């Protein structure tokens, strides 16, 4: 048994995981949503929550640490703007919503969104946060089931 082992490796080495987390955090902060696999979403969520807590505490004396972990200065500025929205929230800044599986390999997909409406703040662009019904892709499974029933 692997006792006291923290984190997920995601079939990558240390540098690969660090780069993956930078890309996921960057895309999430810029766009306000992220569609990815279940394992990646669950792995990056605590990392993102810790970054958000640091930004919320106003650790402006160490923005370099935030820049190193998140990628660029625009993401750090976006985190500080979003932190203002979550000023009175003790934690739980993100939501994970299950969406239909990926067609190619049937991988489980999750949609990660902010738990509060943050459409007017972002690092580079202001993309409105979608509603859950708009963001779910159509799978076409009901059409296939209806065709089978008809025949």
C-alpha cells in the first residue's frame, strides 16, 4: 500500500506535470471554464484552489511565486481580479460538472467552472461564463436509441 502518497502522476514526469498544470490553470483563468478529463480536473483543482487562496490573501510581495506556478503575468492579474469576487468565500472556488464521455476513447469528461459568476473578470479576455445547459455537447445517443426502437 502506498500510505501518505500525495497527488496524481497522470503518466508524466515532474516537469511534464508542472507544464500540464500551468496550461490548465492558464486556460481556466483566461476562459473561465475548462473541459478536460476527470483525472486531470481532480488533480489540478487543489493546485488551483491554493493559488486562488494565495491571491485572495493578497500576497503581492510574492507575485513571482504565483507567476512561476501559473505561467504568465496576465494569469496572475486575472487571479487577483477573480479573488476580489471570492473575498468572503472561505473555499470551494470551483465546481466540477460531469459531461458526456469523449467520443474517441470514451474518456470521462468534466467541465470545471467558477462557483460564482466571474464573467466580467479575466486575465486577457472577458468571455461570459456559460450556463450549464449551453456548455453540454450533444452526443446524438438519443437519436440512435430512437432508430433502434423504430426498427
